[in-house]
């Protein structure tokens, strides 16, 4: 099972809000996540980001690959 750390979209129309989640790579974008790792709200200035780095490091240790967007968010957090 290839695991990805990626964003899943929440929020209403034209008001996006994203959760940072660990999920199987073949699961659809808004499908069931294995674990919620944090959130990203781009509607605020500056964007609001909360990430549980302990959980992220666990999943990276298990072989999960972050998407490009999540990689950029994690780089800003570190």
C-alpha cells in the first residue's frame, strides 16, 4: 500500500479549507483518511497552518510520500 500525505478539501463553495491527511494513494481526494495530521486555511492573511509534526514524522518514517503542496507547507513550518 503506497501512502501519501496530501490535502483533502473541506469548506463551502469559494471558501476552501484543507486538512493535511495521510491516505492510501489510490483513495479519491475526499475519501476516508488514515489519519488527520493538521489543517491549512488559505483564506486568511497570512494563511493559517497547524501541523502535528510528531504524526507527520511517524508517517514519513513509515514510507509515506508528501505531495508537492504539502512538502512546501511542511518546509515553511520547520
